[in-house]
């Protein structure tokens, strides 16, 4: 018998208000020790999913099982203490850094070696205890405050660490330290990580799997492009979306003008010239804006700006080497209209 | 205007020679205001916390009453308490009229709304993220409540200092309940009122200086507390 997953979500529905935004997840397992990133547009449901997993919100329908046990209501204290979430714009207590980080241990009645533990987690987030331990909450930059908030959760050694936009308003160095710290606890303590972020590049280096959350649904594993409407009719019973500079994306007929299309990054090829033997509807000029190696999967993610929207193309390093892709280089993204799927 | 200048000089003599009558009034004032402030904090901080922290039916109405009582006229409190503690009143048997505890009791009623309302406001105006943060760090209901009052500590101290300022400077209650009895219930404010009426400016000015100094100290404490934030 395999052990129960850390989380099992079953027929989950969560709604704000009576007819407001809804998140619905028919089935989802999160194994202990998983490292998952959540990306997607604002209001798509990332934060809501994290709050549900942190048991700060209760689903109207369906259930969340934690370590095989159904959690109802606000959850029992032992479950609440196994999971911790770092909310967007964290709040620090009006006290010193030390007291903030030690708070969770103090309310658990731990007295042994608190100072050492505080110093250890502060070290992990790049804030030396000697320099920062006695600073007051208002003597920290935004990035430092975020790292103190992270340290005060790391010290709890949670089974699951949930982070909502941890790098939304921090400096690059803090973003780097936060990544180092969470990757480290994931590897060392097998802490289950769930991280929502806008910064896909940062997220790709921080977690080993990415889910896209859009319109209240989990729609894929992260290498998808989302192409929102409006769409307008085009010749040959196709539809199109206008981009900057007269460029267009051609698509099969959408269910609605405002529908969003899904395009897998693996379906997007790159060409160094417009001329092609094959008949492909979409060959769109653009500029490479970024690229990096997805270390966990061994392929290359290449981002191309095609006029207001960025298209992700996923390819093997050999193909990228052959194309000599470089940031700033002009390139053509190519994908058939049939590669688009409607959400 | 000579009498003011000479009154000021004699006031300094009274203060620096340790005139017993002057110091009696000062000590009585400190006694009464300390008693009343301690009592109002013991009742008012928990009361204000409950009012600001919990949701319950009638909360808005209680809050409105408390806010209205911030402007409570001292003579109304004096009248009300007098009626209760005079010999014919329901609390007449305790013999509180014209005593220090009697004045302190009335002053407690006067400043209680200040402590309650300002504490409630302090708790209400705390960052909404505080509660969520404490939950996510594993705090239980009692620990959340405790930390909430700790987070509001600067504002609560401000409430206490504001209330103290009101207690030491009021005259109506001290006059009506205390009766301005020399060596006994005569306070700084009642003494100033009496001496001025008699044309005796020296002691009035001396006590006025003390009162202003006390107000200054109280305000200095407030400023320091605010700067600590």
C-alpha cells in the first residue's frame, strides 16, 4: 500500500460570495516532498488555492484530505501547525527580528535552543543574526522584512510551506536568497513546497513542477502559453488576434470572442527566417527576450516577444544550439492554428 | 499688574520652601488621579479590547455611548456620583462623599470612556494581516488575543496618558465630591479656584505652575511613546 499523499483534493469548489469567483478542482494529489509552482494571471485562483491548502479558507463543496484525513472547518490545531503559509505582503510583529522569528516556537512552548534555531534560519535567508537579530520591525527594507517573515516560517519545520508571491515586492538579492532558502529546505527536510508567483523565470529555478492556474482551474503543467481574446473573424473560416505592428495570431473558431486559447510551448518552433517549406498558419516575427535551462527537465525555455505578448517555446538544447538563439535576436515563432486549444 | 508679578515671585517661594499647604494639594491630586487612572485602566483596557476585538450584538450601540461619553461634562459626573454616594443615596453607607476615594471613584467614571474608546480604536485599527499571520504561525485563539493587545500597546499607552491628563486637570468633580477640604480633599485645581476667588494669586500661580509641569511631563511621555514606533 502506498502512503496517502500529503494533500488530496476531491471535487473541490470554492466561491467568493454567491455568484463571485469560483475555484474548482475535480481531483488533485500533492505528494509529500513535492515542489510545485503555480503561475497564471491575477485573479486566476492561485492565492485562493494556497489559502485553501493552508486551511485559511473552507471549500463550499468537496474535501481536502491531509495525510489521508479529511480536514473540515478551520482544521484541527495539529494540522494547522503542520502547514504554514507566507501571505503576499507579510506582516511583522511590532518587535525585534529575533522575537518575530522566535514567535512560532514560543507559542509552541519551546524554550530549548531558541536562539540557535533563530540564528540558523536567519542565516538561511541571508540575514546574519549578529547584524539583524536585534533590529526592530521598522528598521528593515521590504526584502529584508519578507525574508524575516520567511525565516519565522522556516523555523517551524512545516510539512508544507506555502508561499504566495514571495518575490512580488522585493529586491533581486532578496528574491535570490528566498529561492536559495526554499530550495534548501525542500532538499534537506523534504518540505513540501507550493509557490505562487508571477515571476516564471524565478519560479522555474525554485520548484521542480509548475501548474498553470487560470479562471479557477488548474490547466496544465506550466509550459503552456495563454492567448486571451478578443478574437475576430479572418478568411478561410479562421479567426485572428491582432498584435502590435500588424502581426496576427491565426486560430480555429473560438467558442466566444473573448475565449482564451492554450498553446503548449513544445508546439512552438522557432525559425531564423520567414521562409518555410511547410504550410504553417502562424509564422510571426519577434525578438527573444529571455531563455534559460529548465534544470529539472533538461530542456530549454525560450521567451519571444511577438508584439505585446510573450510566447514560450520549449525545445531541446541541441535544437537551440543549431538555431543559435540569443536574447535580443530576431526570430520567427511558428505553430499551426490547430495547435491552439480553447479553454 | 504688579500683583501678578509679585504673585509669581511668592509662588516660587512657596514651591521651593516646601510650603505644606501647597504640597498637600499636590499630593492629594496625585493620590486621586493615580487611584482613578489605575482603576480605569483595570476596567477600561479589557473592556476596550472586548469592544474592539469581538463582534457581538449591541457592540455598535455600546461604542456610540462610549464615544459620546468622551465629552462627558465633569459637573454631570459630579452630580451623578454625588446623588449615589451622599447619605441619602444607594451607596451612602460607605461614607465616600468628601473623601479621596469618593473623588477617585467619580474621576474613574469620567476617564473610563477615554480608555475604553481609545483602546477599542487601537485594537480595531490594527493591521488585518496580523490575525492571519498569527494563525499561519500556529497561534490559538488565546495567543492571538494576547498578541493583539501587545501589538496595540503604544496606542493603549497613549490612551492611558490622555486619560491621566484629563484626570489631573478636571475641577468640577474634585469640587463637588471632594468639597475642597483643606489638608484633606483640596486638590491643585480646587485650590487654584479658591485662592483666585480670594484674590490670593501666589498659591494659585504656584499650583498652576505645578499643573502645567505635570501636563508637560505627561505630554513628553506621549511624544516619546509615539516616537518609539
